[in-house]
């Protein structure tokens, strides 16, 4: 649900952002840009979650003295 809401917010925010920077775009480009950054965000979240979980696991093992 978080990703879906982020996609909708980004999709709604792109036209005003493009207008502020005077960037012409088509609706296909609009959708593609928002989709690209949504996928990038999901991948970033996955990588960070795995990285922190691995560090947490190492810390727990070190604390347990194993």
C-alpha cells in the first residue's frame, strides 16, 4: 500500500514539478518517469532492509558470543 500511495503522489506531483522547471513531457514519459523512480525506490528499500538485517544478525551473534 505504501508503494502504491507513493506512486500516486509522485504521479500527481510530476506535472507541477515539470512546470516549475519548464520541462515539456508527454503522458507516456510522465508515466515512465514515475514508474522508473517507483521501481528504484522499491529496490533501494529491499537492499537497505537486507543490509541492516545482516548487520543486526552479526551484532546479535557477536553479542551472544557464538
